[in-house]
C-alpha cells in the first residue's frame, strides 16, 4: 500500500480517552457523513486505547471489552464500511498499551491477522512498555511486515513520540505515518511546542511516509480528555493551518457530533485541506528562521505557491519576508488569494509584511507572475 496524501480521519483519544465505546464510534461515523466531514476528505474512524479487556482471552487473542463494544469489532467495522468510511484500531509495540491493556509484543503476526479479519484499514501502533532490550525500529518493522502478510491494505501509523531519532529510520520500516512528538493537549502552548519542535525536521515528511504531529484539538474548547484550558478560535485556526502546511495527517480529536460552526467550517476548509493533501508532497521551506514568527513558502503540484505567516508569540506584531529571500527578483511577484477565506488579494511583489495578532496566522496561495 502506497499513500500519496496524509490520511484524514478521526481518533477517539483526545476527547473520549478510556470512555470510548461503540455508541461513540457509531455516532461519530454518522456525523462524519451527515455533517460534511466525509465530503471534505475525512475517512478513517479510529478507536484508540482502552477497547479491550485487561487480559488476553483463553484463545490467546486480545479480548474485546463486550460492555463497551457489545456488537464486537467485526460488526462495528461493517457499520463503518457501510457508510463508505474506513476503520482504524490501536495496539502497541510493548507488552502493554499505554493504558495497561494487552499489546502486541511477540504477538505481532496473530494480532495483525485478527485486525485484518475484522476489516481494519488503519493501525495506530504505540510505544509504551517496550522492553529495554527490544529495538523500536525492529518492532515497527515486524508489525509492518505482519500487516502486509495479511494481504489486506492497512495503513500503518507508528507512534513512538519522536523517540530514537525516529525520523531518520521510520520510512525504512514501511510505516505510512509516524508520530514525531509527545502528546498534544488542548491549549496553545502545546500547539506551539509541537510546531516549533518540527521546524528543523520538516524535510523528513514526504509522500509515502508523513510526519504525524498528533491528533487535532480544534473545537475541544477545554472539554475532553486532553483538555487544558482550551484555545480561542484564532488559535485553533493557527493550529489547523500549521498542521495542514506541515502535511501532518489530519486526525480530528474533538467531538464531531458536537462541534461548533466555527471549528466545523475550519476543519472542512477547502483551501487549507488542499495544501495538506497536495500530491507533490513537498515540505514547506522556512524563509526567515524566526521560531516565534515563522514564514513558510511551499510549492504546490498545480504550479501555485503558498506563503504562510504565523505569529506564535504572545504579542501582536509584524510578520513577513523580503521576496529576494525566496529567490524572487523585483520584476516578479505572486497573484495571491487568501487560502483560508478565498478572498482575492491581488499581485504582491518585493515583500510582504503584516501585523498579525498574537497566536494568529495568514495563509496565501497563488501563481508566480511578472509585474
Ligand atoms: C500515548 C499516545 C496517545 C494515546 C495514548 C493512549 O500516550 O501517544 O496518542 O494513544 O497513548 O493510552
């Protein structure tokens, strides 16, 4: 299986944590279709940790928690597929998952087959309780091969939180996406910390294997498992724009059955999603190397370019760059539209500087033109 775009979907962890259950998954799958998410490109519905019993069953398999998932995983998978969506599940490379449930260490081939038998299309594979003597790279390689051996197309999402210089070897294991940071929390400090930690690693994300900056917190507003005070609308916009630009998977972590209009529209924003899903898969170039007020420039497959200005600092202030710092001479410029609102901006040449409020951003997209 080769992936040409970062995956898009929803994951239960950020909002529901250990409360994940069949009803949540069914309601989410319904909302995904009825509220426009599927049309916008979201397709995977992923159950994270806390779906099983505390011990493997007598048959040696991971036993589904029947109270939480009374119909079982195959029926749930069929339901998700009946909506034209894809089904994702979670396990871990260690002896237990992070929540202390049975994991796949030394059960890789049998667990992979069980997931395939359930019709799983996506496996998130965590890193807790990894025995010290075991090499993470080989554990990811092993599960990747176990999934391929089932003959089913299963997107393999490695989640070792950026440990062991993962970006330098993960592609060789066959993983399709890899978590490059620790867990996200629902406040702007976390968004900023994760974003800044990836600025010097953006070239390790490309078609076939993308850098996963963790599930989105848009729309949580301080409610749910990873809540830490919440963000403002502008902060959620900056978060989503940054994840789109860095071509991170777009896995919604908020409750889409109960999302306000602002964040539903944001998560379905066509302009930002087009940047994220660009098939050329080129990471952006960081133009000014100011970690608090970064400016990024990106080539798009259709011949257009993106210029994105972020103010991650706590003060309103000027963000921008001289176009000669991208290699553009004074007789050329860009015919920009605002990539988020679609508003026409017109031709801009020589430089672009704007006063941007703290924690806000601007994203422009357009053709390179002679002026
Ligand atoms: C780790 C992962 C999270 C989530 C939890 C589940 O912390 O990084 O994304 O999967 O485990 O316990």
